[in-house]
């Protein structure tokens, strides 16, 4: 009975072998690294924008500048 190799699954068809050129062996990992870097960058920008918008005053709690002195109701009474 002769040995026959099984067909290569499609997922591994694009992998480079040691006999391939250096450019072919490094192109896949370089592209994958770039894609992961871009994805992490987008996540970081979205995360920073979510947290930076959380430090603004809500409209219902905003006080007039002239009324924000000690003794006003939001600070309590001095008596």
C-alpha cells in the first residue's frame, strides 16, 4: 500500500514554508500585526473619548457663578 498525503486544508494553504523566500515568510505576520495594532488603536481612542466626556457637569446640577458662595443652600447653613 502506497503512502498518499492528505489534501492540505484550505486554512493552511496560505501559510509560508521554510523553503519560501524571506519576504513571503514575513509578509503574513507583518500584515496581521498591523491589523491588530489598528484595532487596538481604535479601541483605545474610543475608550479615551468615553471617559473624557464623563467629566462634564449635567445641566440640571449647573449653578450660577454668582450663587456659588459659602452659605448658599448647596453648601448648607452657617447658623
